[in-house]
C-alpha cells in the first residue's frame, strides 16, 4: 500500500506512456505468474526485462526497486495485475494484452482509479483526498471546452477533492482573464502565478519552515517552490498522456491543449452522468480488487444497445442496422467501421504526402520542433519524420506509432522495433529519431539503435542501413556509429552502417527532393549509406567522416 503525502493531485506517472506497460505485463505473467512478488522475483524480472528489445532503461543500481517502480505503479494501480498474495493477471489485464483496440480498456480502468483506495492511503499531512482524478479531469475538459497544459498544471493538480470542482473551474476562468490583461512576458506571468498558487497550497508547511525537499538540503523557499512546480508539471504531463490513451480527447501539440473529440462528446456526457464521483471500497481490498479487475465497469455508452445504434447511425449513416442485432454484434460492427475509417484516413494522408501536397506543413513542423514550440516533441518528431520519408520516395514506409481513430499520432508504440522501417525491396532502411541531446543521447540511443538494426538484418537477410536523426548529434554517438562501420559484431549482424544526421541537414535533403526536376529514387537514398561505408574506411577519424556525410547529404540529388 502506498502512502500519499502530497498536497497535489496524485496520479500514476510510470510508465510515462501507458501503452509501454503492455509488453512488461506480458513478460511478468509469462515468467512469474503464481509466484510471490518479493525482492528475489523483482530482481529476476529485471534480469529478464533487460534482455528484451523494447527495454531502454538500465535498472542496475537497485533492480528490485526498478521492478517495483515499473509494476507496482500503473499496472497494479489500474487493476491490470494483482501482486498479493501472488502475481496474477486480472480480467482487465487479460483484455489489455490480448485486445487489438485498447482505448476502451484504458478508459474503464482510468475512470476507476481513485484516492483514497486500499492501494493508496493519504497520510495526515496530505491534502484531503476524495476524488477519481481522471473522471474529474475529463469533466473539467468538457466544462472548459479546451484546457491548456498550463491550466492543467496550475489548477487541475489542485483537484484533490471533487467537491472543489467548481472552485477550480472558477480559478481557471480568473486565470484566463488575468492572462488577457497581462502586458508583460507570459513566461514571467505564469511563473509568478504558479508561485502564488503554491504559496497558498503549502501555506502551513511554509509557515512551519518545512521547505526541505528530498532532492536537496536546500531549505530556501524558491528551491521548494521550484520543486513543487516541477512535480505539478510531471503529474500534468502524465494526465495528458493517460487521457490521450482513452481515445476521447484531442491533443493540440501547437496550442499545448486538450479537448474532447467531437465524435466522442456523447460518450463523455454519458460517463459524466452515470459514473459515481465518490471513491468506493476504500477499506475493503478484496472488493476493490474485484471492482478494478471487472471489464464491464464502469458502464459506457457503448454498453448500451440503443446508444450504440444511435452512434452507428450518426457516425456511419451508410450502414443499415435492423435493431435486432445484439449489443456484442453492434460493438464489433462499430469497432470494424472505426478501423476502416482510420485506414481510409491514413491512406488519404499517404497519397497527399507522396504528391508533395504536405511539403510546407512537414517543413514547418520540423521548424516548430527545433524551436521547441510543440507539446510532446519526441512523438511529433517521429511522426513527421515518417511523413518526410514517405514523401522522399516510394517503398513501404511503416512507422512504429499508435494512431488515433482519426489518423493523428497518439503515442509511440512498444519499443521492440525501429521507429520507422522503409522497405525498398532490394534493401531496407530503418530510421531512428530522438530529441535527446548530450551524453543522454548516447546512453539512451546508442546501443538500442544498433540492436534494432541487427535484429532486422538477421530477420530479413537483406542489406540494411540506418539513418539516425536528432536536432543535434552528440559527439559520443558520432564516435560510436563510426566505430560500428568498422567492427564486425555478430550480435548486430556484422558491420553496422548507421548514418547520424542533424535535423537541419535532413530538412535540406527534403528541400532538394522537392525542388528536383524529377522524383529522386530510392537508389539515390542508398548511395548516402554506400558513401558512408567508403568514408569510414578512408577518413582519419569520426569527425572527418561525419562532416563528409553531412556535405554529401546536402547535395544528395546531384549524385
């Protein structure tokens, strides 16, 4: 049982992207189902996890702690697994790891997450908690129409008790008015506003001088407020990502805001009208486990036959429905039609991309990424690079992304494969992208990139290359990829041709492709990697090699 000491709204933040827990739950159940969850099994779990393709962490300092961090948080808290008395999969967990569509599964479990619960007990020092966080945040988005990330951070994280809902709505309204009246820099305005709100929230602790944080012995008020502001941001970011997994909300990456998907407003209204707001089974763990694991609770609009019929007739009027079909048939029909519509939307996007109709939009998006103007830049970088590779040339270009029902990027998929795979028949190209910089770029990407390339080389037996794109390539990555050109490593399928490229150079490649008299061929793309191989064997060091590749790339259509 976790003890909650916070004065802010508590939600699960691990894993950062909810879809990432699916392969780890599968792994846990495959190897440890029916065993006790203790320090010994936790260490064994991490040993197995570290060998999986999708694992990007380390878990070396304290493997048992790392295992608890991954499993005791979202997987347990959202009712997908049980850990006591033994490790097991709930009906909700089984549905999650076997379903092709996880949105409804995530939605039900998020709506049941509550504070307090047998899993999460506030201490006497914590705020008064009486809330189902995701239910109330969904209500807040519906009430406000659109909710900015900053508003969720500053005010949504104060909603520890649903009885404070109207007060929080009023605060957001006043904040919007103050923002309109503000004539100074917005960043300064927001910073001052957060400080004032935090001083109000933590007034008692500040008065008592209890301003030391776990991260530091610094007891200054400014350090304390900065720490709490970061906590608010982390929790708000987690809420954005987990709510997005339900398929009910749109994320505006430019405006950094969320709103209800227009086609899902009736679904949301049904939830808000029919889901109890008070936490339940607070002191009964047995009943709470049963409630969490139940795949039929809470009831949704799609569980109601007449609601389903109305939804089908509204969204897909071309379908003939007799009204005699049962609910299960109608739900499957709805899911099939949604998937068909999504495929049609994506096919249309691809057609427009290949015809260079979206060239300006793709370049503009890259500029916004470089200028740090977008929410969730890593996701948008991966999505936009997929669009760019689709535009560059033919072939089968596949992104390792989850798209929502309307063809918008929702999240990166499970990390057991490359970000983008380009199949050009006679060779394969994988594309890996990252927003990471400095030493972190090498630590998080260096080994996984070569591992992904080796995996696909061994699987396909085709010539395979890799393009590694980042706003700025770290020197350690340059040295690493240069060395892999020259070292024959069987684990990676031999020598690895991985070409690192700064994002602005890749944009120049797109520009040249757009301005070329004819459409460049994938044979021209391949020449870049063949040139990289030659340069690795002739250049004196990695710096000379990297500089030569960048020069070649900015003139690639002339070769």
